[in-house]
């Protein structure tokens, strides 16, 4: 990489534009060691919003975004940059990866194109663009006369994958992938762009949240088992010790993952390292997976961190964590608490909860008589989405069917005073729960100490 030498300032120097250009360049290069060596892979999408309404007209337009390019350039659109709009008709069939490009700095030539206005940038091939008209800028120190300044905009260009070879010398970030569904084109939810922070992609933040919730749920299950068995009781055996050791490992990472997701500016490389470390600990309880996440055939090792393939990395590591947790003890995938809001109990749900192979149970914990609780929940209580429940209650319609489970699946937490009901989720009312991503329970005169949860287990764990 070329590094600018410091300028030699001396008495009587005749100032030229090059002096200020080189001085500005040297100031930027002072940050180079921080950008390159403080943390790996410090580049990518910080925020991005694509106008999805324009996709129906086969137009790709970015509404706003913040980016750090591989050379360390910080670009904000709109702000210090301009960007072109692309037609989706220009994309080749099957080539729906879209890249955002910034022209590399040209050390021996022009880097700025001057134009009349910023509306048409099709012919601009430089890193910067400026207009012929200057801007009025106030004197920021002494309140002197207004000055006239010309400012630069970074020129950002959208490229399809098949155009990259002919694009020239650009710093590139793949910002999105599109999926064709019949005549429509939609953003793929299975692609995560390179991000210097986990909040740079909603899909990445959700995926990490799913892993966190999964580990938290399994930790709670083992906590309940510990309370039931009693660490100091005479019945405490060798198998119990395995569970306690597993609980210790999980409890080491549950607070850490909650801490990470509460600090969404953390780099995904750091979070990924913590998850690989968790795999190393959980492998202690497996006879098939080693500390590097490798199976005996070495075909399913947890991948090394790849900043350009974040979805693949995190999806693979999530599956491996699920596998290792199931080797210790099968348990619920997710546990969501119902919060009382007026006359209803309710919980917001994430899309991952609705996987086809999941089954759903309502857990009720109370000191009231079990027979009375079972009677009222199965006959009087009503379950549905928040949007449907008012209508269901007002018209005295039945909600989603709840079936008491006298012998619940072994994967459900064994809690004192816990009563489980299977939720029959093959109904139109359940479709409203899926659509609105929430669930609510109406239970008139519910016990004051009622603790209500939605417990999700995989179908493979359900009784045959």
C-alpha cells in the first residue's frame, strides 16, 4: 500500500492545491493502523435500507445506508455520497447478487469529476464528484463573511455479479441477494452482508438472538432439573453430575450472549469466537464431536469465520450447537413468557419459532388446584393472536384448541406445579398467530400467581 510522506513546510512556500490535497490524504492515513490492526475485518455494512416497494417495478434503489469499505473509507448515503439506481432487468438470470462499489484512489491521476448537477452520474468513473456551483458556508469561528466552497461526494455504484470483471478498480461490498419467485423478485433472507457490527444486518441479529434464546432455554431446563433433584440429596448420581457440569458451561455463556446482543455494535467476529468456544466446551459431553467442532469424518466441522459468508458460518454453528445440546439432553427450543396486558396475557414471537417441525405447548404454573386449572383452561380460556382475541371473546367463539398433557414429552421442563397443554396449531386461527407474530391468552379470573409460557420443541422430540 502506498503511504504518503509528510510535507515539508518552510518559510516562503508558494501554496498550491497539491499541498492541501496531500495533507488531507496524510491525515486519513494516520487512521490506517487502527483500521487494519485493531480488529480483523473492520469493513462492511453498518446500516442499509432498500426501497422494497420499488422492487415490484423491477427497480433497485437504496433508500439510505452507512458503509465502511475494505480500504477503510466511511461513506454515508445520503450524506457524503451519491448512488445510482439500477433496473433489475439488467441482471442475468440466476445472477442476483448485487454489489456496492467505490472507485479506488488513483495516486497518479484525477479522482474528481465536475458535473452540472448530480442527477445523471452514468458517465462518472472517478472516486468523487463535485458540481460546478459552490456552496455558501458560514465563518464558523469569527462570524466573518460567507465563503463559497465546493465539496466532494463519494460516487457509489451498484453492480450485478456478472459485471464485476468489467467494473475496473473498485472496492466492493456485496450488499444483497435477490430471489426470483415467479414474476416477483424479493430480497433473500438467507444472505447476510459483511458487517463490522452485528446490528448491520437484521438477519444476523435475529440469528444470534435465536442461538442466545436456545442456550438460555436449555439452561433453564437444567436449572429446573437441578432444583428437582437437589445437588446435596442422597439421590444425586453420576448422570446428575453430567447435567450440572453442562449447566455450568451453559451458564458461562448465557450472560455473555445476552451482553453481546444488548451491545449491537459489537463485531460478529467476536461473537463467533465465543460460539466456537462454547462448542469446544460442549464437545466435552460428546463422543462424536471434538473441540474444533469436527465429526470423525471431518465433513461437518464448524467453519472458520468468513466475513463474506456470515449466514453460512452462523447457520452451521447454530446447527452444531443444537446437535451438541441434544447429546446432553433433549429440551425445548424456545421458551417465551406471557406478559399480562390488561385482560390478556401475551407474547411477541420471532419467525424462527414457526418452523414446520416445531410443536407448541402452553405451560401454566400456579399453586391453585391442578384440576381446577385444567378445567378452566380447556373450557373457558381462549388462545389466539392479539388481533383475533377481542373478536373471539366478544362473540364467545372458541380459540385455538388446548389439550391437557397428563404425561408431557420428556423434553418439556419438569417444574413443580407446572401443567402443560398441547396447542393444536393446524387451524386458521393459528395462521393469524403466524402472520402477526404474536400469541395471546384470555383467562378470566386467572390465579394471581399464574406464570404462563409458550414452550416450543422440535417435532423429532415429540411423542410418536
